[in-house]
């Protein structure tokens, strides 16, 4: 909707000449949205859009031929996918009818299929009776089963752990789970359920409590997190490679009225010590960089332009990450997946002018190989930088935003204020924005403001 309003402005602005870049190039469907390598390193699976569908394709790396493709009908999107083993992929599928759909909270069907296109099976169907699932671990030691968390509204116990047969869809309940109404379950890098987050509802929102249950020495214990807030946020991030430490983001240590930016914390199971590792000045954690062994290597922050904090600087794959990052300056680099042995890593680079490129890196040879681009017709050198800006409002509140200017201009151009929506997607983040780049190519500046939220 925002695009069409701005297009109306463009039609009325006859004094601004269109650039040579066709309009279609900015708004074509992504040819490669996400990409992951198979455990044996022989194939990659990738998502791409075709008309109203987002499909999954499987490519053989030896000759880069696409050997299969999976579509599910009009408006059906493969929102996420996983390699269950060398020969079978999992696809989380939902109907998406507009950009106001909450992509993260939507219920999905879970399909499994062989990479040659055979034996496509619905192994968990989304339902209207309050039964949901979430994938927790691929369980590589069990070829035909994965670990899931399952929610049944009628059970009144929150999320519970099950294994799921990826061929027949049969569930198997796991004993020995945390007590209480569990709003989140986390498995360690070995696929063992180690952490449960319990929500305790109070008489009012401010009286709600969050309790962390963790498994130590084969028994469930409660982690007493001293908090300065009535209702802190706690989000798990992962484990160390040896499963001796857990990482999570939280704002429990900040008093009400003093801000609410979540920091990155480490909990040591051996010493029971809780340590703050990192905190951005204004941004929560956006994404986590993990190694082939599951180790949390680094975190990126949500709204900033590639601010990164190393969590484990001594890990060899942190060195690999840093080396690749140096090879792609001014790009945001992320590992999407590793092969089973950690000898090949598939990584993505992108920034405000680059919609995204995918590469394979051979760790033993130290060589990178280009695979594909998200939008092949976009030439980053023709795009314009997105600049972070801020100003102080009359009440002292710092308001932050993102500004994209036409080429060679610093002032004196028409401005489009492109306001983000809600209640989902309640902030704009630095990166490639096809609307802003299109407007810049036609002589318009675009301002994206992150509006004030709450009392902090």
C-alpha cells in the first residue's frame, strides 16, 4: 500500500526524470530467498518466489542443476525449511495473503519430502483446536526422527517435547520435562531438552512472572534471576558447543523507567554464575551467528547497520567468520549452514545496496565459491546508501530513523516519509529496501522513522 501511494506522487512529479533502471528490476520476486547446504555437502535447498507461491528447490552442487521443486498452491509459502538428513527435507508451509500477516507467529503445516521429489508427506497439520508445533532439533543420530515442541491449549501445561517421525508423522512423548505452564522449551546441541521457560500469570500484567527451569545433574532446577522489573523479557539464544553454558537475551537487570534494551547473558551450569556479555546502546539482538557445532559465536543487533558483538572470540569458526567478514567489507555476513563435518559453510552477504549473495566456502582449501544472488538484476554499485539518522525531540526523547538519498544529492529533493506498519513489523531496520532504492532512482529521498514506543 505504501508503494502505491508513493507511485501516485511519482506520477504527478513530471519534473523528475526516471533513471535507466526498469521499475520491474526493483520489485521482481526473489530468485533465492534462503539457502542451506545438506549434511553430506552434496546439495543445497533454497526458497524462491513464483507468482503468489514461495517454493522450495533442491540443487545438486556438482553441476548446479535443480533436481526437484516443491510448490503447494496459490498464496502458499514455504516459510522455513530444514535438512532432516542427507535425503529428506522438511518444509514449514502456510497461506500468506498479504504483508500484514504475522510471518513469525503464523501456524504452519509441516511437510517432509525426499530430495528427488518423492514421498512428500504432511507430517504435522496446523489445526484450529489450539494444537501447534515448533521444531527444536534435527536429532542427527536418529535418521527418521526429529525433536519438536508441541502445544495443546486443552492440556493447560504449555509446550511439551515430543519426537516426530519424519516419514509417517507419528509423535512420541518424552518423559522428564519441566513443571508449570511452559511458554518455551530449548534443547541443547545434543538434542536434549535442557531449559524450560515458565510463565506465571499474576492479577495484572505487571504481576506476571517468568521462571527459568534448567536441567542439571539429571534433575530440573529453578534459576533465580534477580530482576529489577516486574515483567522482564527472557529469550533463549543457544548453548556453547559442549553444552556447559546457555545464552539468552533479557532486560531483567534494568529498572523500570531506565530503558528496556535486552542484553546478552551467559549462564554457566557448573558455577551457576550469570554474566552479562553484551548490550547495545539502543537495539535488541536481531540474529545469532552459530558455528557448525552449535556454539554461539556472535550476535547481530536488530536495528543497527551491522553492529556485531563476538561472544566466543576463541572459537576457530569465529576466526573464520572474521576472515570472511574482512573479505566482504561493508557487508553483513551470516552463516546459513554447514555440512556435517564442518568442512563446507554456506554463507550470505548483504547490505543496504545488495539484496543478498550466497557463497560456499571450502574450509580446508580456504576458497569461496559464488552460488547465487537474491535479485540478480540489481547492481549494488547503482544503488544508494541507507544512512542512520537521529534527532532529539522536544521532550528529550531520541528519535531514530533511516534516510536514503538520490545519487549525488544531500538536500533540496522531495522527501517521502515511509512509515512502517503494525502491530507486526514495528520497526524499520538497515538493509536493502526496494522501495527506498526505487524512489532514490527517480529523484526522491526516503525517510523511515522508528516511532517512539512505550514510556522508556
